[in-house]
């Protein structure tokens, strides 16, 4: 696990008195939200700019991240609870499927300041979500998958006018595709 970690982070892990927290960035279409499960807000400059990760108690659960030497499809679940209607509106009004979620691990020193650089623990894409809303609270559960989740998917799409209109309304590139019988590619042998 030591590859890519700064010396300060390695030294903190060596003390065996580790206070680790998650810093989570979720792309919700028009807005990127930043959360931590820490008891107070944390400020970090992971992306080169200072960003505040909110500790409002919203980040409820991050399932364990599994690491392996091979290329594997990994999945995890991320639960946000007590979310206000602004976040639910972002989820419902934007197509968040396939948007990026980045989870960083930060280590805190004895004065609760972030040690050196938080490191990327997991980066994946939103595969699906579920909103559980009742009179007391609302919970958003995100299903996150790794980059390799679509590796077995067959690429391409049907080349007909109906499919073209679904993706590019008004484009007439496949208007007569049903009339083409056989297209010869390459040179004649």
C-alpha cells in the first residue's frame, strides 16, 4: 500500500496511532459536492485549489475498498443521509449516471490537521442510485463502479435512423441506412 504515499503519510502509518478520515468528491452534474465523515469540516488542496469538505453528518457509509494486483471490476456503495432537498434535486434533475466519484484518505495529526497529502483511495463512476425519502430524513445511496466495469460490454450501437435520432436529434446521417445492402471495405483482391 506504500506506493505513491508521501513520506509524512508513511511515517504516520508507522506510528500505528492513525486517525484516518475520508474526503469524498461527487460530481452531481452541475455541481460537485465535497463531504467528510469527520466531526468538523476539513480543508484540503488535493486538486491544487483549496476545498472545504463538509462534515454535516451527511456522509454515512463508505464500504470497504478492495485492492488487488489484477485488473478487476470493483464496486462499492456510498450512503449519504440527512441530505437536504438541494442535493436530492441535483440527483433527480441531472443525469448523474457515469459521473465521477473520488474517495481520498486523509490522515490527521494530534492537532487534527491533515498530514501532508491525502491519497486517492478509489475513483469510480456512478452506476445507479436510490433515494429513500420519508418525513424525518432522506438518504441517497450511490452504487459506484470502477473504470473497468464496462470492459465486457459490447461496444457500438444500432446504425439506424431511430437510434441516431435518440442520440443526435435532427441528424440525418442514418436516414437511408436501411436501404444499404452491403458495403465493401478495402481494396478488391
